C-alpha cells in the first residue's frame, strides 16, 4: 500500500449537544405483580435475552471513509455505552456514572455533568436521556436478571461521520425498597433509541458523540418527574393522573410541552387467572 490507503479522511466534525426526549407510559389498570420468573414467563420479555447477551453487534464492513476496523471500533464503543448506561447496577441505582461519562466526547462533558446535577425537561438536560436510573429509596431490583432485546445498526452519513443507532428494550424486575418479598415484584420496561456519531478522531480516542436519545418508559404516572430518575409504578399500583400536565401557550420563553403515552395492555404480564 505504500504511503496511501483506500479510505479518504472524513471531514472533522464538532460534537453537538445531545437532544433528548423522555416519555412516561401510563398503565390503564393495576400493575401486575408476582415473582420475577413468573412475570417474565407471562410477558413479551419471555423470549428476550438476559443482560449483556441481548446487546449484540451486527456484522461490520468498511464504508467509503471508514475501514472495517474503524466501523467495528464504533460499534464496540456504542455497545459499551449501552451496557454501562442501561445495565450497570451502580448506575441504575443512582451511583457513579463515571463509566458512562468516560465514553462520550469531552465537548459533551459539561452537558452531561449539568444533566446529572441539575436535570431539566428542556430537551437537552434530562439525566434519563443519558442513562437509566431509579431512586434507591423507592425501588430496588428484584433479582439480578434484566431482559433485553434490540439491535445496533450503522451507516456512513453525508457529512462523512459514522452513525450508529442502538435501539433496545430493557425489562427490569423491581420491588419496593425495604420489601424482601420477591412475590411483590413488577416489571418496568424502558425502550431506548440512542444515536451516536463518530469522526475518525473519535474512533482513535475511543469516544462517542451521543447525538439523540429517545426514551419511552413505564409504567409511570404521566406527571412523573422522569427527567431526573425514572419513577416506576409498582405491583398493584394505578396511574393517579389522567394525562400529562397542562401546557400554557401564553407563557413566554421556551415552550415546555409535557409528553406522555399509554402503556399498552399487551406489554404487561398476563398471569394465569388474571386475564
């Protein structure tokens, strides 16, 4: 090959702020309860993989400006981010998020730090846009298994960056904090679609530009403050509000439109005798 290689250098890009959308999903009835095993067995997560095995990589090939090794590196960084931000027990329960921060571009550090220290629903600073976390004073994991299903895809963008999209559904068995009864568990589902961008320099430094994060999570109340921590409704609980908080179109400044969805009954476990 001499001093040449077949891949032209892509243009240098500047990391843009992460854009986030976090949507609580409210249940129509009481949240089903039981043991984690029976809840999983009678839910759509019955065929999901367990933990990290549910976050697999696609086959990698080189693109116009990125060699096979670079594409593979980007896919691995994206997978590391998904694992650290969605499955790490310390992160889930509000502990250190250093492993997540270490994987992002330094230009996004300030936004990440503010999102965790002072989260807000401004589309830029939701802590739950960066990672999954709960309030350990309210909920704990019921058992250690988390079910996962989804995919990771990639393509070269028009601006010469490598784009990777990780789209996964995570199902967490939870119970009230201080409760020791596994039979009082319930399932909490989080759908995360995270878009990453990589320049050649990002790949060399093993860092990701986290561009977009779309999150849907439930069961929660529509009015739950889900930008700081996800706030699950647990076994036997009902949604206590009838919809999202009101939006005042006469208020000046940045619009603050509350988003909420309904958790489909088909996504909840259907236990024998409870149809």
